[in-house]
DNA sequence: TCGGCGATTAGCT
DNA sequence: GCTAATCGCCGAG
């Protein structure tokens, strides 16, 4: 399998919504403590900078948490949600443009036994990698990885040549952002049609 | 300093 | 469909 690590320019050259779409089918790879786990990205959500009411950086909000969103595209933004779940995001754009993409679901590809163990499950099922909290749990991603560039050897995104046709992609509004008013209706969620690991509503 | 709440999940009704 | 779990963030005072 010929794998190409995505170059940083991948995160710089497109609008955040196009990067979110382009990330579908790519591989999210972690190799912490010689534990190689790979998941194919099957669901993403774009958060469009200071103008997006659903974004943590809306209105230019700059805090210890959101600081990472203002870093250069191609680094990880990991934060704690509801005091329980770690959320993994990919920062995009140039420095000082707080765009980010939430990885909402992966399809396990490699290291499934390890993911299963991290999830505390006896057998593999579709809940491994389904939902943003489960993505980080399965891949062992933690807040300690916040701000890391996604070109490191133990946390990166790669292309293995997997083809995604435009007709394979479903576009909907985002999940769990009702507080964002009209912006909650924006078509910023992308997922692979009929993929069983996709979370939430399927349309 | 304090209190409400969140880009969620699992388990129960 | 409803709710507890659990804690850091952040705006109000």
C-alpha cells in the first residue's frame, strides 16, 4: 500500500469546507508506544473561523483553549467536551485564521484489536470510531496532542489512494450546534454515504 | 471568585 | 426520548 503523508499545503490551499470534504477517505494514523492504529476518515464537520457562530473562535474569541485554532493549518486542535470526551480537530488555513475541522467518525483499518481494547469492548462493532468522542478514544488521542503538527511520525494523516466520488459524499447541517442560530443550518457536515461508522442523523 | 453549560455518549424507559 | 456523568471554559460581578 503506497501511502503519502498529506503535506502541510493540503491544509493551507483550500477553504475549510473543501478541506473537510477532501479529508473523507484519508487515513488518520496514530503510532503511540508502538501501538499502530489507523482509521479511514468517514465523517467531518467544518468550523468556519470568526464568522461562524458554532465555532469556538466566533467573533475572534482568543482564549487558552481556542489559541490552537489560530495556529497554522496542519496542526491538531484537541479539547475536552462535557468534561468527559476528547475531540480531535484539524486546523486549516494560515496562521491567525481560526478554521478547524472536527473528525466525527473513522472506519477502523489497522490495529482493530488495540482500538477495541481502548474502547473497553470484548468484540469489534460499529461503535468503534463512530462519533467524535469515540474517534479519539479508539486512536488514543488526548489533549496532550493539542497543537501537534500532523506530519509527525506518531500522529498524521495520509492518502492511500482511496477514491471518493462526489456522489459518495452526503452534505448536511452540523450536529449539536443548535446554540449557533442560523449558522446551525449551514451545510458544513460531510460523510461517506452508507458508511456504518457515520454518527448521528444520516441525512 | 462563581456558576452555567457544552462541537457527547451510553444506558435506561 | 430522557438524563447522568464530569470538568474546564468563560462571562458576569
